[in-house]
């Protein structure tokens, strides 16, 4: 006779995300796997004296969330000035002043999450904008998307950035077109500053944000959030080989309460020796709890500072379309080489020309290597030309998307994203419904800490395309229904990361990763999604979060 179950949840709305059995009322876990799913009182025969029995009280039981793009290593740094929501330079100044009062001996002013729209007139920030608030103390400020860095005059001096400096290991120096002097604004921070060489250069320059202990603190805080939000699998999309020690430490110290898939950063110029190291790291870390393997590449940057690659010029410009980081032919050859070696590629692409360049490269790889189940991902898919929508399914490419990014209070009318592309391209913005209808695999995620980690925020935005305060939806024709959104955060993301054989749905035999919510989302007005919390989070059959 089989031994009793370890955990039973009954009297629940069990939304399985399994098309063979879409819903049930009860579920039993034994030995870290789902042992039984059924209705009524059938669970009673599996209960024993040591079984934990949870009355679901009609609430929603789901597979654990799989956050397919979550920068837990970057996290949110409690030691920084927090600029999220600061809508003006004056407000930025007030927050810096308060931080300086609390940290009078700090060697640097460090801040994160500034919004481009805080700078008047759609301009990019300058050192002169920061200087009145920071004085002679060097300042290092990251944008909300971590794609740009903002320095004051003292930081330019400390880092040795002059009119003769064009490229740094951690960014591209923007110059005043009239004087040729550095403005204090660095682009390409995500592709340089988060690289192995960039991080080492920042540490060598004495920027405290890059210190390994600060990194570990951010990681642990983010992992705690993930457990609280029912995220049982995190995909950390961009790491160097140096960073793997942080995850190893977290696992050894019991801080890793979610499964973690770590992608390794593949900057332009990565050679065969690097690929051999990446493959070796993948062999070392190939377990169910911590896996290393995919490679992260960039084809373009971001729309707001006009560094994404568009098919047509930016609004208000006669010729500027942004640039790709690789010529298309070179990128096609790079992806083909990685595909032939068996790597999965996560490619950051936000502009319609950037996305098309990636799809063209995958098509080239298939012609050269033959088709295989590679599950290459286009990450973000912010501005997609309709002609390229069906190519995702045809090429087996995953659309890894962040629903919160398309919220009108982040990207919509009057915001930098919408103004940069122009109203004639708004119909291309985050076309989730079009991709779903065309058969593409949607993998949803938070992109923490670019946006909130809580999956409820992403689910709400996916089904409403409204801001968190409500109001008019932006491009509502591209909303998806709740079941589709939930699939994107569970089975879709599991499939995107080769985990769907054991995760992503509540199916007998799969690993017991599941969450019990405080309400049944299917019974709520969409606004109620935002008030819903995870009551119980289970990983491998073990409770890792229980609401107090």
C-alpha cells in the first residue's frame, strides 16, 4: 500500500493548466510530486496521521509561478536612494537630500529606478541636472530599466571620463554635440556595466553598488520576495561566470527557496574559449534546483533613449532609427554557431527592426543547421511589426514578455515610450493577443526590478492594459484572458525553459510546485487581482511560504 500523502489541499478551485484535466477540487502531494488530483472527498483515502490537510475554502490553487525574466541578482538595493515614482527633478532632489541627511558619510550617492520622463522636455539627464543636489560627492544613478547610468560632475572626474572618452567597460559616453564634453549620461549600461568586465571595472573604481556583498544582499532580498509571491522558479537572465558564486552561496545558506535557471551573458566578441567555459558551467550546474545553460545576447537597446532599432525613424526625427549591436549578417552567423553547439539563446530585442533581425537569424540557423527544438527566445517584444507575428510560431521562437511594461502609466500616451515611437506605431506595442492567436508560446515575467515582481501585477495588466490606478486601457485589443495570462506565468514559461515535462501544470507525476491564493481570481473583478496574495507556496512538496 502506498504511504499517505504529505500534503493535501481540498475544497479548492484547482486550476491545473493541464488541458487533459483543466480543473479539480483537491490535490495530494507525496514525496515531492503530485500524487493525485480529483474531486469531492476522494482525497480522504490518501490522508494519514502526519498529512498536512489544507482546506482551500474555494480559493484558487495553481501551479507555482515561473518568472521567465527576473533579475534577482540586481534586485532592489536598500542602500540606494529609491527614485521610483519621482516624476520631476525637484522630487529627485528631495529624495537625494533626505538620503544624504541619513547617510552623511557615504562616499558615493547611489540611486536607482529614475524614470526618463522626470527630465523636462523629453531630454536625457546630464551631470548639471544632478550637481545641485549632490555637490562634490560622486553620484551614480541607474535608470528604472538599468539600461542607462547617470553621473554627476564629481563622478565624471572620479571615473576619469573626459571629452576624449568614448567607450568604457561599463557604458557608452554621451557627448554634448556642441562642446564635445561628456554629458554625464551613459548608455549601453545593461550590455556593458552588467558584464564581467564592466562589473570588475566598477568595483576597481570604488563604486559601492558593485561590491559582491552588496550584490549578495540584493540577491537574498529578491529571493525572499520570490518565495512570498509564489514564484517557485526564477529565470535570472543575465550573469557572468563570476556571478555563479552568489547563487552557490545562497543555496548553501538555505536562501534559495525557488528553483533558479541562470543564463550566462554572451557579449559581442565572445569566443570559443568562453563558450567552452559556459558549457562546463552548464554541466556543473544541471540540477532541478539550480541550472545554468541559456545564453543572453542583445540585438538592440531600449526605446525611451532612442537606442532600440526601429524599421522607420523615431517620431520627430527624419533619419534616426537606432542601431543594432551587430550587423544583421554577423548576428545570423553568431546565432547559427550557438544553435549548432546546442545552446539556447535569450535575445533582448525591443524595436521592430531589432526583433526582425533576431527572427531572420533564427531562420538562417534553421536553414544551415536544420530545425531543432531550440526554443530560442525574443525577450521583451515591445514593438513588433504585424508581418513578424506569425514567424514566432513558424520558427519555434518564444515570446518572453513582461505585461506590466505595456501599462499606460509606464509606456502609454504622454510617456517616453509612446512618444518616441509615435502614435502611428502604438498598434505594434506588446501584441500579446496577436501572438497568442498566431500560436506563439508566451512566457510571462516581471523583469524585476524594472517592474514589480508580484505576478498579480503582471496578470492584472495582461488582462486590462490599465494602470494600477485604473483609468483608460491602452491598446485594449491586445489584452489576453485570465486563463491565457496564467498559462504565460506557468506552463508557457516552463516550456520556454525546457521545464514543462516536470513543471508548469498540476499534473500527476510532476514536481509539486504550487500556490494557494487568497481568492479565486476567476470570480473577481480584474481590480481584485491586485489585492490577491499568496497564502501558501510549495516547492517540491515543502511549504516555503505561509502567509502570516
